[in-house]
C-alpha cells in the first residue's frame, strides 16, 4: 500500500466539527489533521446559500494551501449548500456530512423522528432528497435550532442554559411522541449527554460522526492514501474567531479525547 503522510483537512463553521475530529483522531491514530473553524462567521445556518458557499470556498482554499490529501466538510449546513460546488472546484477528495436520518429510520421503533439542525440544513434540497430516500414512511419532525449552535460556539453549555433551549424546542411534543432525535449539526454532539438527561434516557440520540469517519477511512484505503507512519499523528487547529474560539476548540478536543479514553 502506498502511504501518504500529508494531513487530512477538517472544516466547520466553528467548533462543531471538533466532534467529528475526535472520532477521526481515535479511529485513525497515525493520521495527521488540520482543522479550520470559521468561528468568526458562525453560525452558517442562518445565512443565505450564496454567503455559505463563499465562506466555505474560502476556508477550503485555506486547507488546500496546507497541502491536505482529503477534506471532511464536518458541517451539515456547509455540505448541504456547497458540496457539489466544492467537488467541481477543487481537485482533492472531499467528504461531506448529512443528518443520520437513515440510521434513525433503520433502527426506528415507534413515535416520530425529530431532526435537530440549522434552518438551512432543514430547508435545502439535499435534505428533501434525503427525506425522499429514507423517511417518507415515518413522521419526521424538523426542529431548527440556531440558538443551540451559538450556545455551543460560546461554550455556554450549562445544564440550565441548555434545558431552557430544550424547553423551547420540545415543549409542544407530548412525552413519548418522539422516539429518536437525529443530531443534524455537528455542534450538537457536545450537548448529547444533556439531551439524554433532559429526556431521562427515554429517547435515542442518533448522529453520523462515526459513519463519516468510516467513510473517510474507506476512501483513503481505496485511494491507497492512508498514512504509512507508525507514529501518532499531529493535530493542528486554526480558528478564525481569535483566541477565545481557539481556546474553546482546543478544550473541546482535549475533553472529548479524554472522555473517549476513559
């Protein structure tokens, strides 16, 4: 197998994609990574499609300049708005994300499936296509949650703050009416445990992070581009929002890796 020791790029509108990076560092320990978080312009989910495309292209250009061998768009919003454009424009392997609705449908028991995501993800054509492929026989509830993105982005994730937001999002749904919640934004992985506590463990929480990393690994294997190094890979984080965003991203990565090891 031909090794390729160039790093893998990760892009998100802010710190949310760190949740995907954590899975990558754990699953591909000999790979190196460069993470670009555009926290200066977060959140993306309330912007226009043209704005998101322009910002995403600029960030992907920065990763390409770093010599990455592949890029994971670790942001459902950026994927839904930009993935086709990115693949046309850049000659590097680009992997996107979408809400893990198929996984939720395949393991569905009863009740509705709620998709918690940004407004743009839920209204874009890509989500409609996903619904048509896997969800038409089930009740799918779309819950746009831009304030939750901002809470994670600013690390305002105390239980009181999160439960107040959950009250807003779920107050109109009776106990037991929702079977599963699909986390359709990578930021929301960081509030997964709070959601479990809020629903007292009565609801399944579904995300697509591990599936994305399995797809990344298979893609690199097919391209014979997995790292040939036997050493632990390096991780570089770059945030456009300045020192505070940099600190939050590094804290999320460190905490996430520690929890996974524990």
